[in-house]
C-alpha cells in the first residue's frame, strides 16, 4: 500500500522529470548535499499533513499536505548564486503551475511561499525553496 501522501511527492517528481526535465538531478527527500560535479539539483520533501474530518461519520478526511521543492544551483566566476538558481526556480514553478491537480491526484496544488538560503562552501550554492500545499482527500482508515 502506498499512501496518497507518498503519491503526491511522487507526482511532483514525475512532473518535474517529464519531457525535458527541469534538472538532471531530481530527487526525493535527499538529506546530503549534491555532488560537487552537479551544477544544480531539485529535492522534493514531504513536510506535514493536516487532516480534517469531512463531516460524514466514517467518511474521508480533507487533507492539506505541505511539501517543499528545493532548487539548488551553484554560482560561477561570472554569475552569483542567486542568479544561478533563478532560472531553475522559474522552471520548477512554471512546470508545477501547468497542472495544479497533478494529473487529477489532488484538488489543488497551491504555492504558499518561496525562501532562500545561501551556503558559504567552496561552491557558492544557493537554495530557493518553494513551499506548496496539496489539497486533497484521504480515506479515514488507510490514508489512501
């Protein structure tokens, strides 16, 4: 059994990988930094799900699943890291905005914010994190 929560994260990875992928490295829940050979990387992470009873005894729950999509890019001698990550951020945002239902899996995929972080490593890495809420329903007995 796969929960709808895992399916939502997988659908985002599939969307970002479809056609011409937004990056050569699109991963789920990666905890370690990317290789020094990678100029960019995208990481999809589940954060939390809020469950609210639908109002019918024994019925489904309305669910708001929060996810982050982290866009990493390294600056170069001629380009600062914030500029390097900008095109990847735009590509990820546009790809996910093209199908707010993730192929019918969710009612809506809502962008709720963007944050930035910069690493002072030898590679001048920037991370732009897109925050999303997937609005959907789950069974009250199985999270399907």
